[in-house]
C-alpha cells in the first residue's frame, strides 16, 4: 500500500521533494518549541515538539514507502537470478509495510498529542486508552488508507474550530491556519481516488500550509 | 510550572523597564514598573546582579541600574520566546 497510487505519474517523486520541505519545517517548529519548553518550563510545548517530530517522521516514512513502491520496478532488470529477486522483493515489501505503518501511526499519535494538549488531558488512564485506540486503528487500517484520511480531515478540522473559538488565543495564531490547511489538503488527497489531480492539489495546499508556518516562525525571530 | 513563567514575566518587566529608561533607572522607578513590594524587588535585583544580567552604578550620589550585555541578550531571548508562544498558542 502506498500513496504512489494516488499521485499523477508526472508528479511521482516531486511530492517527496516537496515533503522534505515540510519535514524540515516540522523539525524547526519542534526545535523551537522544545527551546520554549526549556526556557519557560511550559510542559505543553514539550509535547507540542513531540507532535511535530512525529509529523516529520510520518512524512519521512511516507517518502520511504513511496520510494520502495517505485524502486523494484526499476531494479527488476538488474537481477536475473530468481531467488535473489524474490528475497529482494520480500525484504522491500517488509520495509514498505513497516514504513507505511510508521506513517499512519506517527501521524495519528501526533494528532492525539495535539488533542491531549488542546483538551488539557492529564489523566494517565485516559492517555493510555487513547494510545491503545490509536495503535489498534493503525493496525486495522493497513489496507484502508482512506479511513486514515478521514480521521486526519475530521480531527484537524475540529482543532481548527476549537482554536478559532477560543477567545483566549491570540487572533494571529498561525496554528488555526495550519489545522485548516492540513484538513483541506487531506480532503483533496482523499478525492484523489476519483482523479489523481486532487493529489497534486492536496500536496500543494499542504506545502503552502507548512510554508505559512515557516513564515510565522521567521517573523517570530525577526527583531 | 506557572510559578516559573510568572517569575520570568517579572524578570522581563524589570529588564524592560531598565531598557526603556535607556539603562539609567532608579530602584523606585523599577518598583513602580514591576509592581512589586520593595523586599520582593530587592530579591529579584540581587538575583539579577548575581547572574550578571544587570549592574548598579552611581551618578551624582544616586544609585542607578543598567543592563549588561548578557542582560540585553537575555531580554531579547525572553521577547523572542514570548512571541513564539503568541504565534504558536495552542
């Protein structure tokens, strides 16, 4: 299972390059969030950093999963010995499955962490229950990527609603746009089953969402 | 957790008040700006002096406070981190 099937042929591989930008931005946010935690000792920023590391990790595993999906086709000619091809393929399949699982699990866990921060959930019992559910869902949706999309779309959209409704939050908080952008981009990726052009649009919206986040981060550190 | 943040806010107020007065401020002005009791302010000032974030000096027999280079850098860091929290307010 891979995102490769949703992408237009001409866009395959380019999406991975675009996602590298999102990965770098995710890690930058995580780094400064962790620095904020160390400085003010605000624990929620430690978890916020973890959430963004996991978002970055989910993109890394998505790239690996996509690359493996492409690679065997290109290497087929190189190996003539059947046994060797078989071993090669099965190992790659194995890595693809693992990276695809990491993609789903880390993205869902990052959503869960954001949810726990937003809801100010501190009960360990509830947190463990949520993590167990996430693990189960990740295993169950091995072949149902669309289910994963639906979870991301709904959760991110609810975060957006929650964030703009909270009057305590500053109006210029860039997170509202991040949640909305993430939700819309996954909605487009969801539509890619009908037409692969939507995958391209979804990826572009995701990139703009992350660039907006980077723009706000740079603004923060401008004197 | 909250206590630590409050402490940083107070330190930020003290350092900002010194900076705004162009590095020449009397303790009474800091007292007014930081909105603290005299004893509490004295504790904070001692801590800031020990950490080499501010220094005291005399001009015409009056005692003044100014930011050190380290103090300026620290205030800048507080401002940046506060801006980060405002921008990424979750």
